C-alpha cells in the first residue's frame, strides 16, 4: 500500500487576553465611505454576534509575537509525537503577516517565522528545511498538503506544520469587521508511516484558487476613520462576496475530496472547517450534505470554536483539532479509525480540503 502521511502529534497555544463583545460597546464604527455609522454600537455588536456566532476572541499579550506562539505550539506537538526534533526534515509555517510588533505598523518577515521557530527550538540539523507559506486562512491545510506531497515523492519523512497569526495587530478598530479576528497558533507533527490495520493517514486532498474577480475579496486598505493616514494599511474584507464565494465553491471542493478518497459523507465522523463565521460554516456543511444527497446534517458533526476564540486565520483548524483530539473541547472526541474532513477558505481566494483517517 505504501506510506501514508500520519499525524503523530498536535499542540496549540491559545492567547490569554480575552476580548469580549462588550469591550466594543464604546467603539465608534465607520463605513467604507468614511461616514460614521449612526446605528447604536450595542445594536451593531448584537447583530454581529447573531451572524458570526462570536461572543469573545483571544488576543496575544503585548510582548508575544506570532513566532513565539508558533514555538510554544510546536514544542507541545513535538512532545505529543515523541519525535526527535533533529529528525525533522521540514518546518512549514503558515502565516500571512509575519511578526507584527505591538504598537508599531512594522511587519517583520525577516527572517521567516519558520526560521525563527527552528532557531527557538534549537534544531541544528541543516537538512531540516524551514520555510513559510502565504495562502490566506487555508495556509495550515496547504502546509499539510505540501508535506504529504514531499512524503509521497520520497523527499521527506517527518515534518512540523504550524499555523500562527496575530490578526489583532492588523485590524482597523473603526471597521465592524475588526470584531471577527483573533490570534493563536496550532502545530502538527506529520510522519510518513505504514497505514496500519485501520488504514490511518491522509486519504485524499483537493485544492482550488480563484484569482480573477475573487482575488481582492480580502485585501489591505486604509482605515475607515476619515482622518486616518492613508499610508497605513489594515486587513479589509468584502464580507458578502466572501460569503457568496464560500457557499458556492467550498462544498463542491469538499465533495471532490471525499470522492477522490472513495469515502461516503455518512462515514465522516467530524468536519473541521475554518472558523470564519458560524452561519457560513453551517451553510457550507448543509450544502455539502445536500450535494451528497442527504437532507439532514448529523448533530455534533462540526466542532465550533469561533464562539470563544474568534477567527484566528491559519490557526483555527489546528487549534480546534488539537483540543478535540485531546478531549478538551465540548463533548467532541476522536478515536482511531474515525474519518475526518478538514476544509478551509480564505484570501486569494483559495480553498482546500483533506480527507483523513485517524
């Protein structure tokens, strides 16, 4: 049967600073036209929670950066796997903004986050190649796909894949969408191994990029505040366009992934989807089941962390997977032989999915 890519260890770092919706109650919001939104802030916040499901989110402490969180998550994943760090062939870090130093507008991407993580872990092996990838929110999933490809080519056998982000430092506080984003890091150790009796490992994956009309649905732009410095850029999102795009394309990509694996949707134990928006995620999964000819979505099929952790981009899936795998999130659990589906969508616009057997 040959080797398969198997997850042998996971770890995550959830930042300690809790930012609740109530904390936005005194904020003044402006629209894209730089005009003040006259709707009472309390109404804006309540409507936001109804749509996204977000009640609170986590921000990194002032002295902590993306690379710091990544290293903590990496240590936990390495410990969980029992792998010797010097035997890692590659460290792949998914991120989008590098280290954004608190209270500055400077994005620090030199050296790469992966290089910093390797340095902080004290890995001396020069054949352990460290690099970052920019793929929007689907970055961690894409990193796992890249590792799987290297394994199948015989070019590597052990990899550390991390998703880390401090989105709280690139948000425009005058933009309502700023309430969506959060910080965090999740890490996974992958190894090329024999699949064993249960046939564990990656069964299939699917990737798409739509870069014509969709390319600038997420972008960097000036603040909505009328007197802001136009040279300073913040993360911006065409929310309605992102929603429509995701609803149209993500379910089809997820079904394509299942079809490639020869797996029925009825055999899937859990769906780990990027925690972007509760209603959008629920809609995507409903459409997936509809594409598969099933009307009702099973209860507890989709763990959700967005209510308490917000949207931490590349970190959402690996952090949630780590907590569910270790029995630390709600009443969700995983056992050997369970089939799970990872799926994400984000800036680019990019979509990917992985079918995996525990």
